C-alpha cells in the first residue's frame, strides 16, 4: 500500500525538481507518474529527440528514493505530426474532424498514427526500459476520454468493413444476423457498409452494436501494440493503463487482459456533479462525493487483471486521486477537510496497491489552471498535501505495530460473498435501444450496488466469463444478453447453493441485439428472460417504460419501495410472487434460489430485495447507519463516515480498533482488527 503522485517536470524550472522530489518523499510519497503528455518536448521536431530533460528528471526522482511510473505519451500527438497526416484526426459524430489544441485528437483506426504510436513508445522504452527507477508503465492516458472511442473517419470505415468480413465471412451471414430485410437494408457486399451514423432516423441496432464492438477492439489493439513493445524492452515491469469512472465506451476487461495492473482515475466530487445523481443527491454529496462512487469503481477495477486463469485477485491502483476542487465538472466544489484522507483509505480498504494523487502542484497556466494539486501554484501545501502526509504516517504506524505487513505493506486481500456481473457488451445493448429516455443500464447497476453496500455487503464486480460458484449471492442487474457460458456459470453457482437476483430485461436479447431465437429450432423468437426462463420461472409478456411521475409503490419484505422508469408484465411459469404491482401482477418473483425483478428500482428498492436474498443466502446484512460504509479486507474491518453527523458503529464485540474507534465524527474513518 503506497502513495504516489502525478508530476510534470516539464512544467517547472529544472532547478526546483530536486526540492520537489525531496518534499514528495518527506510526505510519504514513493511513486511518481510522469511524461504522459510530453511528446512535443521529447521529440520537438520529427526524429529529433531531446532526452536531456527527461534523463535529468528520472535521475532526480530516483536519487530522492522515488519509483517512477513512466508513460507512453500517445494521448497528445504533437502539432507537426497532425500537420504531416491530417487524416489521423478522429472524426466526431457529426462527421467533423476534431481539432488540434487540446488532447486525444487521434483516431484509433488510423494505420499511420498506430505506427507513430509504436515508434514513440519504442523510443521511450528503449531509453528507460531498463532504468532501475522505472518500476511500472502506463500506456497512453485515459483511452476514450472526451468521447474519442467512436470516430467517423475513413480509416474507421475501412477497418469496420474488414472487421465485419472477418466476423461474418459472407455478406448473407451478416444480412441474416442483423435482420437487414427490415426497411430494405440488405447489403450485397461488405464494401457497401458504412458506419451507422448520420442516418435519417435511428440506424439499425445490430449495425450499431457491431460498430461499438469494432471500435472497442480498435482500442484493445492499439493498447496491445504498445504493451508488446514495453514487455520486450522493459521486461519485469508491470504495464498498466488508467481507466475512467462511469465510462463504458470500450470493453475494459478486454484491454485489461493485456495489462498487469488496472488503474483508474478517481474524482469523487467531479463524478457526483457530472453523472446521473438527482439534484438532491448532488447537493447532499457535493463535498464528500456519493459514498458508493469510488467503491463501485474500486470493485470494478479489482475485477480486471485477474491473472492468467482470469479468476485470481486483480491488481489495481488509483492512478489519479482528486486532491481538492477540479476544473471540469459543471460545478467544482471543494472537498470537506478529511475527505482526501478518507478516499485514500477507502481505496486501500478495497484492495488498492497504490493511491496516486493528481497532481503534485497546481499549474498556474493553461487548461487546468483551476484544478488543484497537493501544492498550490505558489508551492505552499494545500489541504490535500496535509492529508496525504497523514495517510503516509498512518500506514507507517500500522506497519510498525504489525497491523499491516511491515515488510511490504501488502495490499489487503478481499473475499466478498457477493458477485455482480459487469458486461460492457450488455451495457451497449441497453444504451442502443433504451426504450425509455431515462433507462440508463449503468445507473441500474450502480443503484443495485448501492443497495448491497448500504447493507454492509462486500462485492466483487466480475466479468461475464468469471467463475461464479464460490459466491453466495450473484447479481445480474442489467444483462440483456446471456451467453451460454454465463448461463452455465449461473447454473453452477445455483447448484453450489448461491442465491441469484436477476434485474429487468435479463435474457431479453440475442448476441445480435434481437429477441432470442428458439433453441429448440422453432420458427419463432422466445420471450425474455430467454435462456434463463427455466431458472427464473417467469416469462415476460410485455414491457413498458414509465414517463416521469408514473411511479408506483410496491411492498418488498414489509418495506414500500418505488418502481419507476420501467415495468414488465410477467407470466409465472413456476415462480412465486414476492411483491405485486397495484394491478396484481408480479413485481418481484422467486423460483427457488432465483429472484426476478420486474421493474426499475432505486437503491432503496434494491436494498429491500437484497435484504431477503442475503438472508436466504445466510449472509449477515444489516442496514448501516445513513452515510456509513464498511469494507472487510485482510483481517480488518474499515468504516467510513461520509455523513454530516457523527455515527457510532462497531463491527463485532471482539474486534479491536487500531485507528479511530466506535465514535466516527463526520468524514472520519476507523480501522478494526477482527
Ligand atoms: C484526468 C486526466 C488528467 C487530468 C485530470 C483532471 O481525466 O487523466 O490528465 O486532466 O483528469 O482532473
């Protein structure tokens, strides 16, 4: 468990670097990420490399005892490169090339840019790959940030056609799979197929889904090319990439399959303002962030780099941690004192190896001059620096008394009893045909997660190919397509005694975003939940999205909760009704260990459903005090108070406090040894 920081030596006078490095070390920081946007200073003219400054920066940080996370600088291709091949620019959804002057302006499908990205990656890796200070790599920076996965470029069009030809072999197979007979869309060859954009009305959903899959594969391939270079020239150093929050434009599991460490960039206040929370939630959590936003992503990214068999503990870091106000949200409030410390500990409580702050010193110029750092622009310490130093000291103190592994501060292992399946492809399906303006599948997953966390349950967020039989409770909150492999994994989990909760629209689509076909070979489609009909004991006969205001209360386990946005009419084929709509139709059913939820639930609703399911699974699930969250990891229980009020909470009578205690003041935390 280590602290890190993102540093831009190229922004500061050389004479100050040694003092910066000394202060970092004194603050408890041991890792420094550098150079992800430094291409134009590394190679100011084509083929003319200026290494002297980077050599000196690397040596200076090394001499201060800091390890370096070095980056490939491909997120910011320099002006001379764009001018040499203007068609490397990504093309936006309106068909306009994106301009130079910010970042991420490249198109993933451009062959020329792909070879430039390999050339510059090779140059950096050749120079520093064996340097003892370089302890890890980061490829590029935040793939997809600023809506840059999908590009309407000519290169993407050509690439898409090849991708389709490789996938379908014959054009008839594609016509069949997509159902192009609808609206006379039949193609005679792959060369006739365009990107599904700028159409008069909605483009064909199967066409759009395959485009998203293709674009995701392009990100995977782009990253893989860099990883191969780094592995060859810098053997033994782990390779990472920094993913984002609430971002689903490419399949992160597929990118992570080529990485050693999944990292992500955690901006709890920015995300609270920018995503789907209600106005009331945005106000309530403005200065702490919604408690489950960091945790949701920690658990998601812990599920990424799960080792060769895909089943191990995932290595993961927070590569960028918000240190104070950011500059990019609609509103940029300041965290309450204590939050930087709390967020840092919260990441460690979910198994992070490293928490690295963005950034060391606030830049006094350019786009991000209003984004805070650990230091202010005058180089004085801001609140974030004080709190980072506090965590550094706390880690040392807990290691000194043996609560944390004194040799290596090994990250805390987690063994949650609950698994939530997270499938990017499935999210794309519901995003492409939401059928209701506010049907956001990612929010549905998040609300289900929130329901689990309010009950104090630890959660693994796992890829759709994960083994599920070790879990007591398995949740599929938003999974329209259920592959044969996922169906098998679920059946095995049920056979091993797990409880299963299925959300609305589960099993409602085929792999081509159509109704599932009849596996018995009959001429007609089958109704949802398709391949899970026998397991769930229900058939979905009709679905409806509900306009704002059309909410309905249902009673789940004695608690009245609200169904809004979506509801389904179920026929029972074996299941019992646990909760009903006002018209008497089932809203929640149970078929042995399998529950089916026939509508959109908020966190309250999910919490009520999971209260019953957790009891049936033999799990202890008690509602936590409002705003309190807990996490169990490595023989410790950690409690975090996000609320404005003090909370009193103890894990068990036997547990001993090793940091803080039973009385948690607002924004404080406690660590208990079991
Ligand atoms: C991240 C990005 C950083 C910086 C930061 C500001 O998305 O990786 O380069 O822009 O946001 O919060």
